[in-house]
C-alpha cells in the first residue's frame, strides 16, 4: 500500500482505540469508591505502554535498518535480557540501589549490545545468522543469570518471571513515578534523535560500503544508534521487564504500509508499537484473573509472524 | 469441601501405599508404643521435613524422638539445634537415609519424589497436608498417636478447641487484604488455610472468590476492593512503603493507618499447634479499633 495518509489514519485509529480500551477495561471495574485512583493507575499504565511499545518498535526498526538485518530487535539481540539482568542486579543490591534500576538496565543493555555485536562479527562481517545466533545464546545465558540473581537475592520467583517476560503493572511509589516521568521524557527525546538520523539509516540499509562512498560516517552512525538504543531499551526494561516480539514484528508491518524510508518507518513504528503493546496488555490483564506476563500474548502473535519472515524473506 | 482434600492428602505410606492403611499402621505403631513403651521410644527415630509437624512433635512431648528436621523448622527453640537435613523445599535424601529413620513426616506437592524414594527404601512415611483448621487438629491427634503420645495429643487438641471456641464472633467483619508478596502483588485466595484463619478471626478476605490459592493481583483490583485492613505477610516491605504506593492513599486501610507489618508469619502459615495463636493475633488486629474505643 502506498497511500501514507490512509495508513497514518489507520495507525492512529489503532492507537486511540487501544488507549480507550486500556483505560475503560480493567480488573478494578468502572465504579466503586476508589474510581478516581483506579483511573489514575490506568492512565499511568497507558503512558508506560505507549512509551514501552513505541521505544521497542523504534529501536527494532533502527537496528534492522542499521544492520541490514530483518531479524534484529532488542529481544532477539539479547539486549532486552541484558537490560533485565542489569535491572535485577540493581534491585538485588538493595532499596537505594533499586532507584537506579534504569541506569542498571542501560548498562546491561549497552554491554550486551557490544558483546553480541563482537560475537557476531566474523572476519569483519556481521551476518544475519551470526547476529541472531549470538543474540539467542546471550539471551539464554542472561535469562539464567536473571533467575540466579533473583534467587540469590531472595526475591520471589514471580518477580523473576515478570522481569523475563514483561508486564505493564509495576507498583509505583512517590519516588519511582518521578523517575518514570524522567524516563518517559528521555524516551521521547531518544526516539526523536533516532528519527533525526533517518537519512543516514536509509543509506546504511543499502549496505555499508555504499554508505561510505556516499559520505556517511558509518562508524559514527553505528555507535550513536547502539548507544541510544541501549539507553532506551535499558530504561524501558527496568520498568516493564523484557517484552518480546514488539520490536521485531512492528517495523515489518509498518514497512508494508509505508515502504522502507525511515522518516516514515520510525514514527509509524512508534505509533503502531504503542497501539499493539496496549492491545496486548488489555488482553494479558483481562483474560486471566491477576493477569498474564505480557510476552505470552506478544509471542502468540509474534511467533507466527516470525516464522513467516523466516520462510519468505530470508 | 476443603477438608476432604486434606484428608486425601494425608495418610501413612511405607507399609503399603493406600490411604485406608493409615489407621491400621497407626494402630500398629500405637500397639508397639503402648506394649513396650521404653523400648519403642528409644527405637523411634523420627525425621520431620515439615515445620508445622516439627512443632507438633515438640508440643506433644516427643522431641527426643526427633533425629532430624529442616532449616525452616525454627520453633520451638529446641528444633533449631536439631540435626538439619536441608531446606524444606529441597531436603537431602542421603542425609535422611543416613539417619536410619523409623518414620518420616513430609508434605505434598513439595516432597513427591522423596515419597516414592522412601516407598522403595521401605521407610515409613506420613504425609501431612491439612486443608483446614479441623484437619489440622485431627492431624495433631494422629501425629501424637504415631509417636506414642496419644494422651498428650488429646489434651493439646482439647485445649486448642476450648481456646478457639472462646473467641467470640464479632458483629463487624472488616474487609482484609492479606499481601504475601509485594512484587508482583500476591495474596491468598478462598481455598487457603490463612483465609480460614481470617474468617475465624472475624474478617472478610477481599480476594476470597479467587479460584487460585495464591493469585497475583492487579494493583487496581486492590483499590477497587477498598480493604479496611491490610496485612503484610512478607518481610521486604514496610507499612510506610505500602502507604507510599501511587494511588493507594484513598484505600480505607491506608487512610485509617491500619496496615500491619512484621507479623509472625509462622503463626498464619503453619497448620500446627500455634494456629489458635494465629487466630487470636488476627482477631486482635482486625478488631483493635473496637477494643480501643
């Protein structure tokens, strides 16, 4: 489809209806003595969902373009697990350290990004399979380490599960809600920064050598995208845990709508990612009492799509 | 309905595996116990893998027969210095077997694999799994009989029943949210032991209708239920932390400052001789307002 305005209308409609559903439906019902407070919690959850879904999809789209790799995303590259590990370590260290969870998440994400990239680089080339393999292996390792950290730190098994499978329902306190406010602003800024690099990403996706002949500083672009992506994913994961498939699937859907240009793909991914994550959350929290970890729902949608990608595009 | 579950879960295995054999075996052990009291007491080598049963063993005066228990068996004081066979969740089979026990107390589903091993090794076992207060009282009787301390058990249970009956039913039944984990929020549903203690203490568990035993709950569900009392049954969070949660300021319990922390969880989770203490503790907390005024 090459009618951007229609596609935009569709995406915005998706986001608005997902937002409306997520505010209207919840285990707390729509009446009762504390309705005002319940609504506030839902709005907070809405903002978290928009930021998390938007960030994961934008980072996925940027990495796919940068690495010319349709399977790149924060989850398949192990970056989300790395962020979860960093977050768990800060949580386990104690209450005061827990306030620095976003920093721990960022450190874990960046370290993983560099590690996976280094592992995947064979004779100066990063192949599609090499990157995914390195990501999967790292992801396995770090998931185990999250579990280990949680057990040694005497945290509950439930907390470990939510950390590895994601959720939008962290219990905010007066302090963490301010930290989250800062994270939300930084996330939007980070996404805007990636958007400002759309042109370079377009050129990079046609190949590194071609990009260099066209005067793009590929080293610089790669470093910048890696660092911004790590900051974004690290901060988001420190609140939501590692959510799978949104970063992988959404950019592909958006490219089907808008074509490959990043100045359209990136903002489109933000809106679509936010909408799809909110819809997943509406399902995850209302189907089963108490709610499901988010990755269960995103994986149920994402895996068939992943298989389709593997079979048709590679 | 819960008591039938508890009954199904309990029974002696080792001489045979059917539940119906429980009485037979206990009679056999009792006869052995009564016939040659001296001899059998010195021969009885008991290992308890269940903290509540450890409490029963000591409460009926059979502490001497206990040759091993778990790291979680913390009451009474004497239980702490007994030989430890590992954690409640993961006791060490070799340590247990090395003690040459004549009877092992365990529980399900925790010790499923051990149960089969003991059956192979022909080590007699007793599965403790009381589903409610009534079953817990019956279990005290049974354990006392198995240990040859029948009279001590009977008088212990009679005393507990008297104390339970003396707890007067109260007119108001405050809505209670009992939190057993803070991240994620987790509570106890209607089918749990602690739910029954709450009811006996004159409270109403706001999540009693949950189908799961220990469900994860959404924070907004707690707001909507508007509990009048919050019990914190996990050590990592204080009443102040809970009051500081965003949106919780409007909950009745928070407004009235009725969040209770640092409770003795063992009184509420262990179906042993101290359950009545648990009910008394809860009754005092739930109705502290009325007692004060």
